[in-house]
């Protein structure tokens, strides 16, 4: 066993619109995943044959995202056949959970080098494509669409349409500023497209955003509601990967740890309200780490809906400047199974850029769950 696990490398694709006209729609999910997997290994300078597992998040693991894509992507990336792979689904928290499982394997002493990440191509497999036609008879909860839960969140925390739209507008502004200042360039793997272009910039960010247009959008889930396409995350394609290592591997391969994973948490919450889990998950992971929210220098909370972030802020009272400082999923998109690894990558690079010490990541999850993690920058 070991007491520490380190992040050695992290890389993501730019995030594309998850529709047939999106920049990445011509890729196969296995090729997209293989590209960042290969790059994460390359950037670490670890021999590919030393990787002991590939843990990969995918939400809709059907069709061309099925058949244990983690294993297929590892083979497509050129890793030796003895390197295994496993695909998991914790819904929107899948690739954050992949990082957690990889870290836990290392902490248990079972492994020394693991790649964790995720992929989702919503242009290929629509959300819900893996759902049963009907929920089982006698199921104890009246499960609803996440958009309905987002409305319930807004009702419970008294969030107005203007508050939600203002937050969404800010997300686009911050993402636009991050792009213009080049903050994402080193974390993004440029990808060649069939038309000769290179895809290297998040496609969904409005540059500049149009607040008046946001105000004109109709509610998406109930006629008098406050949740619209403008204050919810975008349907997207994308991928990301991180390489984790034990202290033993760091010494053996002369690696440069960029951060250590301080604490991890996962928790369940009301499956109908569904999206308030990050509140409890944040409290739990801070308790595990022995730290306070004020000690966090950067916070990445997934913007599945603006109501999720604003309710979380009302409960926990963070410094808003620290929360999603480079924009979030409302702006750049939410490729379900990849977003956890995307946010962890963003968090790492933001801590390095700002010289912050601690970073928090948390995500709401379908059917009422949430993940959370704290990392400490080392370089």
C-alpha cells in the first residue's frame, strides 16, 4: 500500500457540438479516446508497456461506444496487449469516478501506473439510448428527466430566470476570455479533421455571448419554467485522459508529479431532486481532506444546469471568483462520460497557471449522486 497518488499528465480534446454538424462527428469514439490516451502516455514519458490498466468512463456504452471501449481504445492507441481496460458508467460522474478508481487501485498497492479518462460522442449515441423503455413496475421513486429536476432545484432555492441566465452569460464570458488568453492551449490535443482543418478550440463557446438572445429562449421543460437551452449544458462530443502514478513509479521512471490527489468522495442524494448531491459531496470531501472551502483556490463544479451551481453556492457560500473561473459546461459543453476528466484537466492547469495550492472538483449525477475530489498542486 501507499499513502499518495500523483497526477503525472492530463490532456483533453477541445469539446465539439454533439450533433452531425459538430467538428468531431466524423471521428469514431474509439479513435477519439485512443488519441488522448496515447497523448497522456506520451506526455508522461512512461513506456506504454508499463501502464497497468486503463479505466474509462462512458455514459451511453451502446453501439460504437459499447464493447468495452476502454480495451479497444488501449489497443488502438498502440499499448501492448497485456495492458487491460475497463469501462464504467456512473452517469455524468463517470470519468471523475474513473480517476477515483485508478487512484484507489494505486493506493491499495495493486498498481503503480494507471490511465483514467472518458469519452462521449453525443452526436453518435443520444443520451438515454441505453435506458429501458419503461422503468420497472413498483420502482420506489418517480424518476423524472434531469431538466425537471433542474426546475425543482430552482424552485427549492428560489432561483429566478434572470439569475440563471446571468450565470450562463458569465460562463460564456469567462470561457471566451480563457480562449482569448490562450489558457486552454496546452491542455488541448489538436485533432486533424477530414477537411484539412485542425480542431483545437471548444466549439460551443459564444464569442461574444448574447444576453438578450438568452432572455428570449423558451423554457425547455415546463411552460412557466426557468430552465432553457441557454442556462443548461450543451450536448457535446469530447474526451480526456490523465495518467496517475504511485511514489514508487515516480522514483523508478524519474517522473515529475504535477499534483497529488488529496481526497475523493461519492455520495447518493434524492433521486427525484437529483442534482443537489454536490452540496453533500463537497462537505464530505472537505471533511475527508481536513480542509475548508476557503482553502480551495480553484473550484470546478459541473454546470449541468445553472441551477445546480447557484444552489450549491447558496448553501456553501464560496468566493464566486474561484468557481469555474474559465467557464464551464454551459459554455464549452458536457460530453457526459468525458466531462469528469475534462474538468480535472482544467482544474490542474488552472492551479498551475495561477499558482494555487488546492483545487476542488464536484459533479452532480443522474438518479441522485455526486462525486467530489480535492487535488494539491505540486509544480
